[in-house]
C-alpha cells in the first residue's frame, strides 16, 4: 500500500510540474502571437492516451511519463520537424520573432516552475507554519553513526556553529556540513568544554561517496521518568533523570535500556538527578522481562513558526531561495569528477522514494516545491535539448547580432537528445543497481 501511495503522489506531482512548465512556454508564445501546434503532458510517440484540438493547438496526454512539450511553430525542438523549417517563414512562427521574444519564450517554463515553488512554500507557511526541531533544544547533544565518528564527532557532542554560523534547525545540520567546496570548521561542546573540529574536504567527499551520511546524526534521548507503573519503582518521580546505572555513566536512554534488559531478574543501582540540583542513589529490582516498571518522558518538541498571509510571502521566498542555493551547491559538487558524487544520481525510483509513504498533503506539497525547483534548475542548464540550451543560442544572437544557423541548431538538438537519453539511462540504471542489486 505504501508503494502504491508513493506512485500516485509521484504521477500527480509530475503531472502538475510538467503541466505548469509547459504552460509557461505556451502562454508566453501566445503573448507574442506565436502559433503553438501541440501542448502535451508526457510524450506521445506513436499514440496518445487522450487528445483534442482547439483552434490551432492540439492538447493531449502522452503515455511516456518522461516530461512534456509544446510544439511551437517554426522552432527546432524535440519534435525535430525539419520539414517545417524548409517552408517560407510565416508571421506567426517562432523564427519570425525578434531574439528577445524568443528568449522569453524559452525561459518561461523555468520561471513558471520557480513561481510555482514560491507559491507552494507561501501556502505551506500560511496553512501549516514552519515546523522544526531546534538545535538548541538538543540539550543532551547528538548521537552519531560511524560516518560522524570518522569526522571527529563523539556521541553527546552539541553542535554550536558551522563555519561561524549558528544552525537553528537540526534538519539543516547535515546539509550545512556536506554541501561545501572546502574544509568545514565546526564548534562543538563536549563534556561542558568548547572545542573546534576542522573537517577536511577529503573526509567529507569520502563520506558522501560511501553514503555513510544517512542517519549520521540524531538527537540524544535522555532517560527521563514520565510515570511509575510498578510499586518497586515508587521512589522515582515524574521528571527525574537517570544519569547513571551501576558503573554505566553518560549514556543515552537506548544504552541504559539495553543495560537494564541485560540485568533481567536482578537489580540495578540508579543515580538520579532531581530538580536539576539533587542527586539521589537508589537500588531497584529488574523484572524477568528486563524492565523497571516506568514509562519514559520525551523532552523533544517541535517548534512551529506561524505566519499571517503577509508574513508567509517573504517566508516562502526565503524557503525557495534557500532551496535553490542548496541544490545549486550540490550540482557544483557533482560536476567535480574527483568527488565521484555522480554515483549518487537517481532516476524515477529515487524521486518516487522521497514522497511520504502515507498521504500527507503537507509532505506532498513540500516535495512538489522541491522538485519544481530541481526541474527549473535542470532545465536552465545550457545543454542542447533543454530550455537553457535553446536560450543560450538565442542569448548569443542578442549579444552578437548574429543568428545561429538552423543546421547548427539541428545538430545541437540531436547531440543534446543523445546526451539526455544517456543520462536518463544512467540515473535509472543507478536506481536499479542500488535498489535491486546492491
């Protein structure tokens, strides 16, 4: 059922994003009086699932969910309709318009995806607010996996700053560490003392390449007493913190729980902190099931910043700006061959896996906004076959006054389509390898 929900969300999101993107091209073309012959969500080689014609435009839904397109008259695009380019130029064709109009038509899809992402973020901020776990609320520090220990962290460390900047949101710590093109300087608090870790770029690259960063950091859970269920533990009170059991000290709840289980049918001596300044010692029996007969209190609460509509607009813009900046930094790292981060690229399975396993509108729209920005950034890259490829040729014409020949555009389109097909096969091959063979 979880996979089915992810698939539905994937196709719904993809339909919205592709539709909005192509709508941008369509509307801008119509603004300048350019004829649009086709408007399709998904590709339609050989046949389409649904279509109808209104005016000069055929609207439809294709069967191949790898994108979408608008066929603009008088333009060399993925349709590769070179026969039309041999005909006399008509006034309502793309090639008949000045370069600045053609440029705006080309980038309109990217602009629409960015606008959509901003609108979604604004809606999320206004409807649900901005929920996060504050770094300063992790008073007991963090636990780190093997990758974190390799970087120099130790369980219980509190992170104070990264490269001199304080991190408010716990969820942003890993990104702040890993999205970098240089060494990281991290200020931590360990056993009440401030320390500075300088983490070399090579270590960060190695960790990312091995994917050991997944689950790298998690808030350290203390052993706080919520309520007492067994008479034998009546000496404990709500709010007491267990800070030691026998010789085990400085551990978290999981470690204490495991130790108690190992003493099933025996007894343990607890060191308890009460009211932040009173230390108590007590011996309690452990049941045959390995329990003390208490329930545990979680001190962690999510903070939520609520917004009025007027406040949600700049908040949404900030979220979009941060997402664009973060993803662009990741792309720059992937482009460096020595990082080998291209091995992390994923296709449809990887994209589908980021959707929540249960239907949650907030999670769905957060993912949709993120993917809309990815779609915008990927499309603006100066690769023939993408919007950025078309735009760069037009921009060259605007700067130099010399139009690129149709033959060059045609061969560039072929080259771009071959590259994009190879990339598509590579990223989806990565998916198959990671999810089924690795």
